[in-house]
């Protein structure tokens, strides 16, 4: 059996699905690997490095698609390349089925097996495949680093003969994987960190990292059985809004990470809240690609309002593509390892396996 991967559209995506070190792992499973020419050259990885590990470099994308049983990608293929997939072929990646529902239904109707790794169930056995956790971890870290670079004051408290500089105050909205990493990174750099989340279970995690959890009076437990956040009631949103408006008056940097799977990101920071923030403050909105947690967020733009900078990038991991690719490549290898029958030397689509059943596009 042969797996293949083609270059992503580099206008939007710098990450890759296969790195040289996982080629060796695929070969040990009995799988051959096809890659398109100059597959990861933009990351400083030459085709030669892949060939040394046993990968075959083919002349173009069409050849890779035609000669592979499974195609592994970061994102969904272009419409043109989707049309080239063949019956019984497998497509694996972060296919974003909520945005690409019609495309994926059309592909699946042609007996092409599509698996979207953003649908992985949150069970112990799937942890090594959990792309949301591996990528969100890096996103939370990078959001803090970038926001600090735009903040024009020192982050830690500094005591000098000339006087004392107070530590920066950071608020993290959403204490999922990205939020928790943002808290940890900000604390390591000397900031005073506050956090809020609709899931009551997050309080203990936030406090274990040294953050102060902001509790909304009459808190609801807004957590799904799968461990994700769900939409809050209007009453809860109003209480959260009042708490945040008071808190934001003393906050220097806000990191927004709140997302609801399959829906537009909830708007948590409204313009009137931004108006009470101190001039020079920074809001970094990691939810920008899904509409943003701030009312003023614009994708890939820095908006300034009342002296406050609001930043939102479509794909912050394009700034950490090597680290992100290394983690993603291992996630997808672990998924393939579960999908591949080592005895029969073929891909086994066992729908009794929760991981396979949940990620398969119906």
C-alpha cells in the first residue's frame, strides 16, 4: 500500500503532513511514501532528506494522487485535486467538515473514504492522534509571544533604583489547550494572569498554572460530554459581559481562544468593553478565522481602537510551521497506524472502532 502527500497552497498553509522522521516509521509498517517535488523545501527540508528515509519524489501532484492509496494532507485538497481522487481511495487531514460539508459529501458519494482529524473523539486511545491539542498548544504559546512583542512595556515586575515597573496583567479567555498554554507561557514570562471559561472544570487547571480564575456568578457547567465548550445562555453571557467589562479596565493584554466546534466563534469582547481598556493594551484573537471573540477583530489585520490594538491571524501556526508540522506528522502517523492492518497489509475501515467511526465523513 502507498501513502502520498502533495504540497499545500502556500498562500494559506506552510505546514506539511509528512516529515522525514515519520517516513521511516511508515516504511517500517510496510507502507511506501510518495511526495510531490519540493514538498517541504519552504521549511528548509530538501527532497534528498526524504529520499534518504525511503520516500519517492514524483514529478507533480497528479502523479502522487494517481499512484497513492491514501492521501495525507494538512487541509482539504483544492477542488481540482479533489476531482482527481479515485474510488476506494482514502483522504485524511483537517478537512473542516462544517465549512466543507457539501464538498465532502460529494467526494464521499463516489466511494472515497474521507477522514477528518478535527472530529477525533476525546478518548485516551486517541490522545496521540489529537491534532487539536498538539496544534492549539503551539498556537497558545505563539499568541502570547506575538502579543508581548506589540506591547510597549516590560512584562515582568522590575525593581530598579529609579523605581518599580509593575508586572503586565494578562487575561486569557477560554481555558482549553490553547488557553492553558497561553497562561503557562505568560506566567513564565512574569505576567500576572487571569482567565475565564464557560466550563467550571477549568478553574482547577487555571489555578494549577498560577492563574486567577474569574468566576461568573451562578456559573453554568457548559461542557459537552466530549469535553468541548458549548454555547452559553443569554443570562450567562450578560453576567460574563459585566464581569469582563470591569476586569478589562485593569488588563494590559487579552488572549482570546474561545471556540465552539462547528459554529461561529462567540463574540465575548464588545466595542464598549474595548473602550474602557487602557491605551496601549493588546488583544490577540486566536478565534479570528471563525469570526473572532472580539467584535472588532479582522482576519490578518491589526485594528486600532481607542489606542487598543486588536490582532487576528487566519493561521498563526504559519509562524511555527516546522514545530507544528513535526507534531502533526506524528499525529497523522498514529492515526494511520490504527487504520492499517499489519497482518493483511491493507487499510481496514473498521467502523466498530470509535476513532475510525467518529472521524469518517458519512
